[in-house]
């Protein structure tokens, strides 16, 4: 029996979100209060949702839905527990939803004051963020006016301070004008290439998710390259091949390096567009379709995806990376994409036009730096080759999720590797980036300068005064907090959760710890060890 | 890292990006030029008159410390400054620049009526922020005192070079030097005691002694040179030519005449003008450009009080009725009730008469009643700070006439056995004519002849009382100040007894005597007769200035330069100056040079007095002068 109420009408009037989210169901029925059932919410709105659960529920019964943080915030407004009433039973027609499939019910959320307030707060966050951002920008402008007014007292320091503030603010302001490539229905032949070594835990899922994509199967080629793995990676690939016969496998008997794996995939590819996917990255059904839309422009040589952090809430380190990734992609790369000058198409998911890659493939494969073969920074390096002659853009709607390091040891090794490749490729790009739009070119050169000058400024502002028994520069600290705050507001506006504050934490983590790694990377740039294993 | 330039690897630009670069460069150049022009915009200020006024201008110099945004009691605020500037403008003052002041003193260029130089000291940024908008509103000029050490230290509380350049480029501001480290104390003793940079010998730790005279001189000279070098290296299109003593007056900081002289010598070597503190801030053409006086304006001096004080100081006291005369209090309290004045305080009190320096010969009368302590009628030289004074202590039984030199050494010139009764009022009359002082007490002369005093021709008159450890109280009634013209009596070269007797009878009316002495013949000074010792004896006995006559006639065929050089030689050789007799053939060019020579003589505390001649352009001693000192 279906229970139709005014609340149901209101629920249907609310916008719906077609997303599937895990939920734990606790029945209010005294007979069952101690037991938790696993379920999934789908097609939710602020009024209610479809609940898939593996236990029958009584119509009119009240239940508690316990949700993980960050689950459908649009619906739940960040609430961890929502009271709901079972209002009807729906015949389930989707048996493969997260492995739970026995019963499907329509549930109506209890619109108590708490939930209403939560929704009101949730709706107000963008306005609050806008107001805070404007206030922050005005505050920055006010602070910079002092730098300008007293410029010649300390010209270098004031110049740096003004420049970096302009640089950071310009990223955010430019990102406001960013628009992803339009969906033109462009569907070229695509070859997805996954090159990996010793990734037995994730390779199967990575491949399966690609084949689960909604991209036309006849236009999708998938190649997996086993780069001399010593674990069960090859077996997992073959198991995936059995599930997906279209999968092609290239097997290196010994480890040749990721670059060789990527090159082998490119040489074997039949598609027009090469989509490189990391073995610990997972695409969404529409990712590949969205990713290739940018190639409708013949001048585009590469498209960068948007990466979410899969394990965002594991610990402090992953939370900081979550915010940092969002800023790096949705702010920094978006700003670069305005001028078609994205400096690095991240290795987790990026697409290249094969026609433009093949002429430079050998050169890229055999790239050397200071007499040493370049073994890492493949993504940044290949991007540079494209950037020389073509446009490189970012697509914020081509989303993938990736796993980030959860321990500091692995994280620092990853960062060191990234910094070394950044040093190498930045020096190369400096020779031709001046040909790009002046905003892009100047920003790029500043982006090369700041990581070296920044730590010295920190030292001068905070550490040197302490040596002289003076107090550190509070204005510098305040400025750093303010700028990181502005960046983090962008995350808050998008996700409206509490993780935004970790962006501020990351700023100080970078300022006092990570920034100094740049100098170590500079000194050891010729060493070719890989990290993140 | 070298990448061969194959086609696939050759970088290329997109048309859109190239166009963007072109626009970017054009916009940057346009924006840069616009900002430069805006930040260096020039303001037109009021033009100077084409010719000099008929009266010798009396130049007021006002100095201010930091100008603060909000009143704090210790500094003049922006709004308070605006009030004062408005009052000054309404009173007819017009600002001048340092360059104009320098041209006036060194090239005799004209100045407007009631010229005013504004000086803001120490170069505070806050001062600039508060004053610059006012100057733009008023269209007025001002000077900023700068200590170059602050700029070297890059102290953001003080204006830096970039802003100083814009200030001088705008046409509104001048820069006045205040030294490099002159504001920093130095170690002046073995016990690490601190002393003033400009007024103390530094303690040399390595040799365990105070620095010598030459070391002191070198230190000061080096500091000033460093300051000027900083200006030269950092300011374009501008030359700093004026110095402002950062702590007012050297003689307030040290009694060592030698040190003061060394500092003043160093300053005069590097700068054309220098500024010192003064109660009135008044100057004219006869003031020494190395000792220009400035009045420090504090919040306690309201706009009305300021303009009133300046107006009274601009005019001779003799031209003002008693109730209009302006007294400036030093220490203690000063009260006025109608024609009655009273000074009291502990341990001292003093009050100074505005406008008194403009008269060299005068008579002062007053009824005084001394309750406690001692009193003095003081005459202080405005340039040298030498003093003479008359007065005494209650109950001492005598009154004294004393002189005090620049080293503060006191010499008693005369002692008079007079008892001051606290219950009675006594009448005092002092006449100053030439080099003599005549004193009357209770309507009776204390001496038959004047006391001879080698005093500065320009002196500030005032009352002083002191009591050692107790309090003082002096009442003054019916104070009157009468100015006398500077009268020169002519004697023959070999005067007869009758001529001398006649002169003695007129002694109280005579300020100076003259007699034939030299002429300028064929360009040289020819002494026709030596100065008879009789004249010197008479001058000392009756308190007269000795001005031997120098004659210049066209028939002697001397050039202008020769005449001026000869006159300057004569002035140097003379004791009090010379009396110039010249015929009517002197042209305008020579007249201007003679005026310049008069100014130079005044700075040596001497006079160049011009005799009356038909068709003469100058005022003479016997005629009533429009400006007192043109009668020299």
C-alpha cells in the first residue's frame, strides 16, 4: 500500500540527485533496534529517497539512516543520522546496486527543525563563502596597499609579496571564468592504456570500471601493460581479460619503466585518442565521453581530467591532500586552461591525441636530463611535448578518483619525485612558454620562481627575527592564513563540508615542511629512484 | 636538456596569444607612463613679485614636529594645522621655498609681503600624509626636514627616497637636511654617559679619552657630508642647501663656545642656510643666513595666538600701545591686567617683549615692585646670544649692570648702591643709545655718564626673575618702550674744545660719532688721517659708536667692485662700522651692492651708515628711517 502525504508531494517537488550512497539502516521497531542492516540510497531529494535494503520493512515504520560523512550532502546537509519513514514499497528493477538487492522502499525524511536548519545552512554556504571571499580579497588588497606604499623600503620582499598575492588571487578569479568543453557528442576512437607494476590490489577494479564506462564499446580499446610485475598483477589482468575479452595485455618480462609501458601502449593503440589511466585511479561511467569532447578542437593536443581523492577521510594527511587536489585541479588547472596552457596533465587520467604524440614518442621515451635518462615525471614531460605546439586544456567534468598516500613516508617520496620532474620540465618549458598568452606565460614563470623564493621569505619573516630576539612577522603569518583561507573557501563552496579547514593546515604544512623539499629535489635531481611503492 | 629543433618539436605561437602579447605590452607601457605622470604631477604655487616691496620684508619661519592624524596633546594634529594655516593665510602670509629664501639672502631677490617658510621636521611619514593634502588645498609650499640615517635604516615611519623625489617634483615641497646621525646620542664619558651628537665630545673607548677638537670637527663634518652625499645620490634634479638643527639651539645644549663654533663652521661650509630655534621666528635681510630663526609651533599655541604673536613680532614694539604689546613667557607664569604685568614662579620666571629686536636704540620705563628673589631687565643678542642686564637681589643693597658672554661668563660693568624695598614701588628708566646705557632709578640718574657696553645691535628685551631655591614675584606697572632714531654726530678731523663740549651736552641724544678718516681713491682705500685717540676716549666715555667717515666721489674714478672691496676693508678695520659719504652720481647698481655690504656688516655686528646727500636714493641717519637698520 502506498502512503501518499503532503510531505510526499513536497518531496517530489524538490530536486533529485541520481546518486547511489551507502547507508546503514537501524529499525525503530523494538524487536530490531540492536541490529544494523546495510543499504543503499538512490534517487534522493531533500524530501526522501529510494532505499535498497536486504530486509523487509513495514510500511509506516520509522527507521534511522546512518550515513558516512560527505554522503549526498545535498540531500542530508551533512547530517550523520536521518530519521525516515517507510511510505511505500517499490519493486526493485536494479539488482546490481552495490551488491544489495532484496527490497526497495520509498522513504520520506523527517523534516524536523534540525534537518531544516541543516538544509538552510547548507543552502546558505555559497552565499557565506561569496561574502567571506569578497571580504578576504578586500582584506588582501588592503594589506597589499601597505606593500605598495612602502615598496622601496624593501623592494624585493614587497615585490614578492605583491606578486604572489596577485598570482594566488588570479588563479581563483580566472577559475571563476573557466567552463569545461561543451558536450558536442564527439566520439572518436579511444584507446585506454593502463601501465603498471605490482598493482594487484587495484588493477582489476581499474580495468572493470573502464569497461563499465558508457562510451560506445566499438570505439573503445583497452590495453593493459604489465611492467615486469613481481606480484599477481599479470594474473589479475588475465582475470579481467576473461571478464572483458576486448582487453589487450602487453607483458614486459622485466621492468622497463612506466614511460616504456605508456609508449608500448601508444604504439599498439588503434584509437585516435590515447587515454592514460593510473592503476589506482577509477573512472566514472561518463568520464571517457566527457574527456574526449575537448578534442573536437584540432588544436587541442591533450586534455587533463579532474581527480578526486578516493581515500579522503582516512587521516589528516589524506584530508589535506583532498583539499589540495581540488585546488590544484579546479582552481590552478582551470586557470591555466583558460589560456589552453595546462602545465601538467596528471598521470591518474589524461588524454592525448595520438597523431601528435607519435612524432615525439621516441624523443620522449629517450629523454635525458643532465646526462641521465628521465625515468619519472612522464605525465608532465608528455604534457610539455604537447604544450610546445598545441593547446592543452582541463575538463572539470571528466572525473576520476584516485588513491593518495596515507603515510608520510610514501607521501614525501611521491612529492620528491614530483618536485624533481617539476624542476626538469619547468626548465624545459621556460624555453617556449613565453609564446603562450602573456597571462599564462608570466604566471608560469612566477610559478617557477615562487617555490624557490617562498621558503627564503618564510625564513626571513619568521625564523630570522627569532634569531635576533625579535618577534616573527605577524603580518606575514596573517597574510599566509588569509591566502590559504581564500583557497580553501573554494573547496567549501563546492563541497560544503568540514574538510575545507584542512586546506589551511596544508598551507602551513607546505610552508614549514614541504617547501624545503624543493631544494633537496634540486640537489638530487639527477637521481632517478621512483617512490610511491 | 637540449632539444633539437625538428618540426614536431619546434614551439609555435597561436595568433590569439601573439595579439594578446601586443596588447599586454601596449597596456603596460601606457599604464606605466600614466602612473609616472600622475605620481609626479606638479602643482603650481603662487608666483613671486617682480620687484621688492618698499619695506624690507620680515621673514617668518615656523617649524612643526610630527603632524598627527588625531590630537594627542603633544603634537599638532592635521585639523589643528589646517586652522593655523587658514589663519596665517587670512592674515596675509604667503609661503616661500628654501630656494627663494636662499636667493633672497645671497642674490638679494625679492620676496612677497609677509613671507612665510613652513618647516616640518624629522621627515615622518605621518606628517607627509597629513600635510601634503593641505598644501595641495592651499597651493602652499613647505619644507620637510630629513635625517638620512632613517632612510638608510629603511624605517617605514619615515618618508623614503621614492616619495621624497615625488615630493620635490611636485613643486610643493623642499627638503631641509637635519644631518645623518645627529639625533642619536653618543657615549660622552668613561661612565657610558650619553651626550648630544652635535654638542658633546665622543668618548673613544679604544684610547680611553674624549675626542680631540679636530676629531670632533671631523666627525661633524663627516656626518654632514654623508647626509649631503645621500641626498645627491638619491634625489634627482634637487640640491639640498639648508640645514635645520634637530635640537633647536646649540647654546642650549652646551656652553662650550669652541664646540659650537666648530659645528657652526661645519654647517656653514656645507649649507647656504641654517635654522635655529627662536621665540618669534623673525628674520630680515640683516639676519645671518647661517642663523635664521624659526618658531616651534606646538598645540598649545592656537591659531589666533599664533597670528597675534607673529603680527606683534613683525612690528617694532614702539609702534604698539602697552596693552597691545606681546610678551612671550619663558619659565614661570606671566600675567597681565591692563597696564600691569606680573611675573612669578619657582625658582624663576621670565618674559620677553615681541618686536623689541627691531630697535637698536630705545628707552624703557617701568614701575617695578620686587616681592621676592632678584630681578633683571635683560637684553639678549639675537645672533650671538650675548647678554647685558640690569637688576639686583632683594635685600642685597646694590643694583648691578652686568654683561654675559657666549660662554656664560658674567662680568659686572657697574655697581650701584641702591636698596630695593619690597613694600615700595620703584621707577626704573634705561636708555640704550649706541654703545651706552643710561640708567635712572626712582627718577634719579645712577651715573653721570653712560656705561659703555659692547653689545649686539639687535637684542631681545625681557624681564627675568629668579630666587635660587624659593619663589619669585615681580610686579611691573606702566611699562613703556620708546624707540630712538640712530643719530650720528659729525665731528671735524681736529675738533675744537667747543665742538666737543657741544657734543657732550647732546650726549644722551647721540648714538654715534663720525669724523673724516678715509676716501676711496682710484679704487683703493686711502686713509687720510688716523683715528685720533680722543675720539676713542669720547666714544667710551659717553657710550657712542665710533663710525669713521669714508668718502666716495665720482671724480675718483673707481669701479663698483673696487668701491665695494674698499668699503669691506674699511668695515673690517673699524670698530663699530663706517659712515659713508658719497655723491649723487652713484647708480642703481652700486646702490644694490652697498645694501649687500650693509647686510654683511650687520652680520659682523657692525654698521654701514649713509650720510644725507641731495638726490640720494638711500635713507640717512638724520632722517626718520622707514626701516631702522637702513640708517646704518
